[in-house]
C-alpha cells in the first residue's frame, strides 16, 4: 500500500473514532440481544432483567489496538418503570476513556391483555466519562499543543434521550446520544467541536413461526450532527428453536453515505466505509453467548484483520409470561 492509500486508510479509520469522546461507540454489539446499550428507552422493556458483558478487540497482533469492554444491567422496576446501568472501558492507542451511565425508562402499555404486546417507552441516560491521553512517550519540543511526559485527564457528563415502540412483531427506536454534554477542552484542541450529538433510528420486524424458522430484518441509521456523516446498517437474523435452547445467527452490512477520494495509480478513486459483520449466538435456559466478527472491505484498509467481539449474558428475575409474539428483544 503506498503512502496516499495509507493516508486515506487513516482518514477512514478516524471517521469512526474521531468522536470517541462521545462515550460508547456504536458498533454491532446491539445485535447480541443488547439494544439497551444504544437505546436508553429499552431499559426494563423485556420480561426479564438482562446482564450483558461484551469484550471487543480489533486487530489481534497489533500493539495498542483498539479494545472496548462493556458491562450492562437493566430491568423492570414496578409496573411501568425500568432502570439500567452501563460501565465501559475503551482504549485506543494513547487515548483511553472509561465511564458509567445510569438510565431511567418509563413504559406505557396499550395492550388489551397480558399477552398482547403494545408498548411505548421513553428513556434517559446520564453518563460520566473520564478521558485520558498518555503523553509520557511524547517529547513535546516540536508541538506546543503536546505537553509531553504526562497523563492528561478530563471528566465530563453527557445525557442521552430516546423512545421505543414495540408492537407485536414490530419494533422501532429513536435515540439522541449526547443531547446534553459539558465536555471541556483540556485534552483536545480548540479545533474540535463541543457538539457530540448523534441521532440513531432503528426498526425491524420478525417473520415466521416459533416452531420453525424466524427471520428478522432490521436497520440502524446514524447521523452525526457536527460533521453531517451518515451511515446505515442493514441486518438480517435467523432464529431456530431447538430442544436445548435457541440458536441464532445473522449478517450485518454497514455502509457510510460519505466517501473519500484517493489516487490509485493514474486515476482518482472513491471509497466509502463498509463493514461486513457475521454473528452467531445461542440461548440456553437463562444464559446467552454470542460472537461477532466485523471485516472492513474495500481497497484501502490497514490490514486483513478484523474486529472480534464476545458477548455473555444472563436473564434474571423473569416476572411475567412471555408475550404472544415473535419479539426476541422483549421476550
């Protein structure tokens, strides 16, 4: 790969991590029965409380490769309320961040019976994030912005708002991430914006019979307010009920609407960010395990390695019978 191609690869990568200070980045882990991780209105929406532990590692064999760990819990409190908490740790080279979010959600039931799912939910998450920049390996003589020889730290809070609607086999979610934030610029330069708002909209439908195969097409649209970047995930999952539990798998395709030009030989080419993510999972009694692998496609990329993620989960305190619908995220 020549220098210009490497430079574009860096630009494509930075487009995904330049807003890492927003908190938890939006990957494909929400497909591992973990919609609460990106939509606060899903706290307590299911008939069981859910604990989910995720570990994401990018580019095995590369020093200081990006890695993310999250631990989340959400469950019902009373008849119409839900609570949740998320802990996370994200490291990317010299930059790292850790933090916590606390969520409250309110659920309005329009159901005519105990098995007829028709639920509108609203949620809000308040988070505290600490960012750290390790400059101990920097000299500091060549750039006045770099202090050198120290750890720079900064803390800030942000607030997410969202709404969800679950009706039988259909669902839709809308979330504004970082709707409110008080981020400071002790670490980051004055050229970076304080506007970290990101809008998420997702929807899906589950077809099929529980005794046979269930197919769940869905999508997730993201819009970054400051840079006007737009991406979309097109997803398809398949569920199969077995004697010992539920086996499921799927495929997700992420594509950006915005591309970058680069010189390829004597011509100018254009490339948009694209990910292919297969996923496989298993529910056994109240336990869940899932694995996802994201592969960056295109002519310009860092290497042929991918992004690996493991999700472990357990369902607790199931208080009511399952809804009479194909709705894996709620049942």
